[in-house]
């Protein structure tokens, strides 16, 4: 299937549904130097579809690090678990901000595995969160 096969109307709906934030790390597309993309929760390489329920709005870092992963190791339980799926899971059930509000902490095996696999606490992203805190834009208040 062609890479640009997702209709523009569907893309707009996905952006609106996410309120302009990455559905994994909660960074705002307004504060990114790189474009966000439509991320396949179940990758096409694993027979994932272009259906609305399989698409998430994601920053380029999440999309690159997620690649074709759908599972990862939870270092605490030493088990392979499903990665966070923003269509069927609630963000705040799996993640919480640390005391500085710059780092994400996993509340569940899925949360911990997702943070590690998608590198949600890399230094540049934590620096961006720190800058956003300074101007009152982090953590996001998404309805």
C-alpha cells in the first residue's frame, strides 16, 4: 500500500482527536521542530490497517523508535508485554510524570516497556519539557 494512502480528511480527524499532541509522549506539535506523522499502532508490516482505530498522531521520535514494535520487555517483571495502544488504553492508567514533570514513569508493565522501547525520556525530550514548563506549556492539559 502506498505510503500516502491515508486521506487528508482522516489525517485531520486524527490530529483533532489528539488535540495536536503526540499520543505517546504528550509533546505538542506546535512546539516541535519536526513534523508529526500518522503512526500505525499495529504496523503495516504486521498486517496493520490504515483504519482510524489503528492510527495515532505521533512525533517523529516516537515513530522512529517504535518502528514495527508492538511488544517490548518490561524490565521489572522480565516479561514481554504489549506496548501502549492509545486507541484502547488510557494514558494516565499507564504513565505519570515524575516530580520534575520532565520524565515519564511507567505505572504498569505496559507503561514501563513503552517508555524504554520508545525512548520517551531521552535527554532532548526532557530538555524540551523543561523549556515548556518555563513558559507554562507542560504538562499538557488535554481534555
